């Protein structure tokens, strides 16, 4: 029984180790694309967008 459990765990480990890099590749590419887009936008525009978003979501003071 222990041998079957150990073989199953070994198979699960090899399956996860084999599939994880392939599953993470699209996520890595998406983050690389996001970094490229952020790098292409001037910092002043990013600050302006952040300020507008903050002002729109700021709670109203009474």
C-alpha cells in the first residue's frame, strides 16, 4: 500500500514539475507586455491618470 502511495506521489510531483513552466509561460508573457506598455507611456501621463482615478474614487467629505 505504501509503495502505491509513493508511486502516486512521485507521478503527481513529476506531472506538476513538468506542467508548471508551460502553464506559467502565458502569465510571464502578459507581465512582459504590461511592462512594455507601462514603459512606453510617459511618467507624467501615468501620474495624471493616477491623480484622476484617485480624485474620482475619493470619498466625499461632509
